[in-house]
C-alpha cells in the first residue's frame, strides 16, 4: 500500500476559514505533522485517532527541524499512511511547501496540495483594510520580514508598491521601517499590525511608519504588517472596532498616569 502526503493550508486561525477539502483530508488523516502557527481549534478538527506530530520551528533550529520533518514525512508515507502536513495560512506562501514537495517527489512519494487562506490576504480584509482600492492602491506586494540566514530582505524592489504586506516582520520591524524610509517612503504613511488575526485574541495596532522606525510600538508575534494609504480605510469600514481600540488606549494611558 502506497502512502500519500497532503500539504494542507490551515488558514489564518479561524477554523471556519478552512476549505472543505482541507476539512475532509484532516478528518481522514492517519498522521498530522503541524506547524507552530496552526491554531489549536483547527487541529481539533483532525481525525481523533490520527497521530499528531509537532513540527514547529524556533529561531536557530530551522534547518535541523526541517531535516526531521523530511524524515518523518518519508517514513510515514513509505509505511502506507495518509499523512497531512498542516501549515498555517497557505502551504506555498512562506511555508516551505515547495521544498517539501520537491523532496517527496524526488523520493517517489505522491503529494497533493490543499491550498489555504493566506493571512497576507485574509487578515487585512477582515480588519477593514482592502489591499487594493481604485484611486488609492492599484497593487500590493507580499514579502517576508527576514531572509535566509536571518538577514533583512532586499526591500528596494518593493519600496514603491502602493501597499506592502510583511509577514514574519515583527522582530525586525524597526530596521525594516528605517530602511523603507531611507528608500523614500513617508514617515507619515499609515501602517497596521494585526496580531493573532481571525482569533478571539486578535489585536490591531494602527500607527505611522515613522513611529515604527522610532521604536515606539509594542507588537507581539505572530502579526501581519500592512503599510500603505489603504490603512486609512479601516476608520470607515470598521468604525466600531476603531472606537473600541481608541477607548482601550485611553484607559491604558489613564492607568499609566496614575
């Protein structure tokens, strides 16, 4: 009996944003290798009899853990099992899905990709920030906040994009913001960080690029970072949330003064 590996996108967090195909595959899985950013509520939808294998990576362990992921995928597939490789967002957007597919293909293992809703696309829209808007933003770019080896990404090719969406950029946000200012973006340009988007713990931080460059913002990972004039639309599209956030900020300032 031949096994099969499914590279499945878990979406941004809310289990109701899973595709029907992802749900079906999870319920039939015999083994689930899941990443650190997979929401517990999504993992709960998997076959209760399936073996669950945590495959999260911490800083500095990426290559070692990835080698073990390759080994586990190959072992279970050759044992004839139905294996789900569960990744946050979409498996082909900064999820190393392409690398895992290439490895398995080289070993003769059958692979099926089950696309997921990428946080880069879903979370801004859910928060009232359209990535494109006629007369405001004609396009957008999505990039990682760090390059291989931990260095900053090459930002020059993206600096002129109407809207920038940065994933995994919380740790290096100050350096990234300063480089974008050096490349010509305005310090007054609006930005938003969406922490733990589409979950009950979601928090949206709206500020300016200059404030990020000055190190004035406290942001927790994981968060999607949006830069561009489209951020201003949030006040019109999500007025209740904006008012609530303003009230919470006022309360926080009052407590600090006391």
